[in-house]
C-alpha cells in the first residue's frame, strides 16, 4: 500500500511550494494594484464632495 502512495506524496511535496508561491504572488499583485496613495484618496473625496454636496 505504501509503495502505491509514494509517487503521489512526492508530487505533492514538489508542487505544493510552487502553488503556494503562485497564489501568494497573485494575492500580492491584486493588493498592490488596489493600494491608493493619500493624494489619490484626497482627490477622490474632493470629487465626491463636489458631485454630491455642491
């Protein structure tokens, strides 16, 4: 029984770090894209004030 499971375990050991790094890179790139600078946030607030208050 252990002989049959050995190739599966080696594939999991080889490919798991690759998938973890890939998922981490995707999450990091999405978060980096959504990050806004303070200047752009102030501009967004100013635009919303002009649109809805004035």
